[in-house]
């Protein structure tokens, strides 16, 4: 059985991720950016629960990489997908800092051909379907992952459900973080009902 990570390590990773967020805001002149970190303790607990029967995890929109790093440290084959090159560099730096072998891939987490505009109007949010798909640079496919982790904006719930339903394996688990409700865990097959 996988052992939980020390809470002080989670706090340290969380602080390091917050530092990335602060630097990103400074780089952008204080302008809003859609990167908002998940509750790392809640993500850890959900990942730990799934680890009993899961080997691989992909984080869609990995930001500074904290959740992907935690997944790797829990023993997952962990991959983070992020569209911002600077965040990829930051995530790789943090992974090295915390002794993680998590992999990070730059690009859109949407597989080629998946149209996000069917599910959201695009006025507020930036889930990119016009950027190069990160899946083209991976040696695995969406349906190879046992766990799919994401932090959808409220308007994106249907989009992420459709994405996971269309491209995830039926027995995979979709972990979705919601700032007010924590992390929900649903089998992909349950999204089809």
C-alpha cells in the first residue's frame, strides 16, 4: 500500500507552487491569468485513495505542476500537460527540486479533433482548442491513463465531462477539483449515464 506524503512536504510544495503563481503575475504585469492552484492536500488525498488500483495519472492544465509532482511522489507514472511554456519550465524546476520524475508536456490537453467550442462559449475562459495538442508529443494516449485530474472552471464542467467521456478509458477515474467542494472522483463509465 502506498504511504501518504508528509503534510509538511505537501505544504512546502504548495508554497513553491504559490511562488510560481506570484512570479507569473509579476511577469504579466499583474494581469489576470487562468492559473489557479488546486488544494494540494485535497488532491493528495484523492490521488492516494485511487493509488490502490491505479498506476498512471495525467493532469490536464498542470500549471506549476504541484499535483503532477505529488502524483509522481505517490508512485504514479505522472504526466502534466500545460500550454504555458514558462509554467512548464517552472514545473520541471519544481519537480527536480522535490526529487520527482514527473513528466511535463507543453501544448493543449485537448486531443486533436476535440472541439471545445461545442461545450463553452469561449468568452471568459481559455481552454485552448486552437493550439497544438500535447498528445502529439506523448508516447501514450489519453485512454492509457488510469486517473485523469483537472481543475475545471465552473463553466467548463460539461466540457471536461465530454472530453473524458470521449477520450478516457471507461474504467479510468476522473478527479475534478472544485474550489468550493474539493475533489470529486467519478469513473468515466459513470459520465456516460
